[in-house]
C-alpha cells in the first residue's frame, strides 16, 4: 500500500505542472499553497481572452496566452505553477519544453483521485460544471500516461490520491544546491590546480592559511573556493585531493566540478572513457591508494555542483564560466556549459574545441570567476576573470581574494605537462581605424575599481558612436577620459565670482583636514596614454601606432593633428621616465598621465583669434577713442556724471585682459616651445594610482621634470591644513597674488 504524501518539496526557481481531471481539486490546492501571481490558470486565460472562463471556443488563444505568460515568467526566473488538466503527454510537452528553454527544473503534482470523487466535486460546483463525459475522458487519459511522467522529463513527480492527502499535504520551497546567495564570504578563489601540490601549499600560505593544521584553515575565517580541475597532469593529484576534500568536509572550502573531475569520476565508476589530457597520470597515482580512498574520491566528485551563486548574487563561480542567463538555473545544458564552455563543434589548429567567447559579450551584474582555459595572466574583462594561469604548464597558480578583488599568484616550480596549445598566443591586431560597433551600441556596463558599476544608457550610445567613429582615437587607447570639474559655490564677496573661502569651507564641512592648492596652468587639458615600446602597446592595449601611445583631449580626440608631434613629445616623456627610474619604481611598461599642455595657443589658437584677441582688439580700439571723446565733452562743460570714470576704468581693464591671455600664447615650431605640465599619474600596470596621496604624485612628477626641465613645467602648490588659520590665510593670499598677475 502506498504511503500518504505529507510534504512536497519544489525548487524555488522552477515550474510546477498540476495534472488532473476537472474536479480533482487542482485550483483549490493551488489557491491554498501558492501565491495568486504564481499560478497561471487555463480558466483564467480563457476569461482574459473571451470574458468567460468556460468559453471553450477561445481555448486555442487562451492556451497561447498561458504559454506566453509561463515563458516570460521563467525567463526572469519566477516560480510558476500551471493550473490546467495536463492529462495528455502532448499537453505537458510544450510546458516541459519551456522549462528546458529557460533551464529550470519541472515538477509534476498529479491529482490521481478516484473518478467518483472527481464527479461528485464537479457536481457540487455552483459556478461552473464540466460535462461528465469530459471528466471520464480526462481521468482515463491521466491514468494511461501518469506512469511515464519521469521519462517525459519531470525532475520530481508527486502523486496525491485522496481528498485527505490534499488537505494534509504541505508544499515547501527548496533552494537549488547552486544557490548560496546568503554566503557572503570572504573567499579566496583558486584557479585550476591540476595536481600542483607544491604550488597549492605555497599559494595557501601566501593567502594566510595555516597549512600545518588539519584541515587547513585561515585565522580570519576566510574560505577557499576551488574552481575545479584539481586533478590530472600534475604530480600531486592525491595530495591536492586530500587538501580539497578535508577542507570541504570541514567547511573551510567550497569546490565546484571541473571537466577533469567529471571524467575522472566516470573512470572511477568503471565507465568507458578516453584516457587523455592527463587522466592517465591521475589514475596511476590513485592506483597507489586504497580501494576505499578511491571510493572517497568518487563520492567527493559525485557531490560537486556545476556552479555557485554567492554573496547576495554578486559573485558566480563556474569552472568554464557562465553567461548570465544560466546563473542559478539547473539543467544538463547549464552543467555542460559550466564544465566545458559553449562550443560549436569546431576545433582549432591544435585540435582543441573552439569555445564561444562569452566573456566578450557579458554584461551581467554578477562577477563571474572561472578557469578551464589557461591564460598568461588573470585580467578582468566585462566583470569576468579567468584564474587558470597554467600552473601545470609552468605558468602560475592564481587566486582572487573576494570581495577585495586582489590577485595573488605563485610561480610554478617547473613545467609538469607540455601544453597542447601555447599559453601565450600572439594577439591579432585589429586595424587601427576599424571600430567594433558592439563597443557602443545598446545598453552597456563598465566595471570600475573606484566607482563600482557604471551604466551607459542606450540612448547615449548614438552620440558616442558619432564621436568615436569620426573624431576619437582608437577606443582601445581610451582607458581614461577626465571628468568635468565642479566649481565651488559662488562667492559672497563683492566683485568676486569665486573665492577660496567657499572651497575651504566645503572641504572642511566634508571632514577633509588637508587640501592641496595647485597653480592653474592656462593651457589645454591632455591625457598621455603610452607604452614603453610597441610590443608593450600591442600586448596591453591590443593596438599600437608609430608613437606607441596617444595624447588626447578631454573628449578622446587627438591633441595634435600631426602624429609626428605626438611621437616626439611621448619620446621625451619616455626618456624622462627612463632617467628617473619611473618605469622600474612602478613595475610598469605603460603609463597614463593627466596634464596641461602649453601654450594655450598650441590647441586653442582659433578660439584665441576669434574670441579673446578679437575682443581685446575691438576694446583696445573703441574704448580709448570713447575716453577721448568723453574728455573733450567734459572740457566743453558737459556733465557726464560717472560715465567718463567708468570708461577710463574699462580702458585700464582691457589692457589687463589682453596682457592676461598673452601670457599663455607664444610661437611654437613643431614641438619646439611646447611644454607639458603633468599633475597626476593616473595608472600603471596593476594599479590605479589615484588612490595614492597627491603629495606622492607631485613629488614623483617633480623627479620626472628634473630630468627634462625644457620640456616640462612644474606645478606650484601649497599644502594647507584647514585647521590652521595661518596656512589658510597664506594660501588665500597666494591665490589673490596669482589671480592679480593673470
């Protein structure tokens, strides 16, 4: 006799299909167990389409609507219940296909009540009744097909046979094994180990783990996440498994399944597998252990899942990476993509599968950390990062500290296994003027270290496309565009638009204790982005040119029309960097420097001629003549009041005006006469330098200027303690003197 069903578990993200004849209690059960928004009813869809839930003439469009609603709900990951008879395999197939389309588990709840119970319930309905012959047909069809439900594709099948079971049963939601959103870390995520036991111990020690304890643990309660591929190729497969299994069992580590564990597990289970890609080394090493140990390994592998969603959904770990639509989903397809990546069946010149470059198109909110395909170094791309840096091939074993996003690596002791495909493959250079339209079309996201995730709305991309395609340099150079600086509040002092009072007050109220006041060079803003040589430019930026760098305006346009001028200036900056040991001190082969380029006339000559000089010339001609005419009128006894004095004052002012802008204009010949006034080193390899104290920036730049004073101009500065009134007053006086001098 079958035991009564007292509890039904269904996945939090999934599809539940209620199957039963009319009158079996499906709708009553659904109303009791699920939220009304979660239930998609065929009767309700008939009412929406035809204003009457009993109108059988609208059944076809009603079910089309039902399928559309289910499709959209599963797409966005909403738990969904379908309330319809679903007694025939073809009725259920279309719904199961939707579950497969969106990679969710599908559960059947079968209402297998006796026929007479269904007929009695139907007869007792006051609002609507189904013809008796239809109920008999439905009941027969359900009994005929219900035994094959698991084979049809249902993950779980629960059968309710009596009214008492319907009343007593409770439905609970369960999280998928991949759902660890409530696990916030912190984590140390380790890339493909491949039996590199020595390197794993060294990396764990560098990460701060006590490798002498059993199991290995961290005194700050950090935990390891192994990204799979612990096994094959390397010399210490059992030792690596010992570490991983003991840490996972103790709760000091998590581990996801890699394709190499998957194959090893099948081999240990006696399945017929090809002993390739290092599997032979694993089997040989494990054969030296006991049968019981090999069973422990098999059980460990069998318990690993395809991926985890962690830290409130901010982090996803999957061995081969995972596009956003598969995060937190469950299907054979999700498992396959998480283990192997998405392929089209083609192979490359080395005989390895060509994988879809999903990371290039990734725009998801969660950071995806993965391994599987070895890379020379771990780098972020579209909020994804690959940590397989080829330790077993003589590269490095790499970890990512989360949430800090810090990379930690140790070098391999030796090359244990010769790679089929070289770790370093020469990048294919894109023609310098060829843009990828996907760089600017649609809604895009940029992950930044300092400002987090930035969204670029789709309506702004058309303007970006216009600028990038017609005016800007190759966008691969444009790692930085300077923001517009906000002015301080308008001064309350008479005759002043701005004054240091407002700036000092603003920063003091913001809790800043020290500010840096800098001389404002009246030049043109420029960003210098350059590499030490052309090879570095190609490796780091994916592009190179004759100058191995660019000098751009604040909008990303070339600062100089003449490329030779750009090259000559960048050569001077490289020379100064060489002589000041800047490259070595920052351990970098490329730099991004924020600067002003002088004279102002070098970039703004047309502006000066059409506006500033034109205004000065007109005023210098007209105002003295007006002053003379007014003086003659006074001699004749005309009472002009204050008018003459005002004009005389304007004559003096126009002279100061002309003198002010002329200070920033002088003749240049090519790059002769061009000066660079750098004020911040923005970035170098491995570091955004904006976080360093500004005093460091200025002192480092001073050392650069000292090596080539004819090309560089020093920026005068004052460091002001806002709590020291004397320093504030001195800085204000310096500002006044600088302003008065133009």
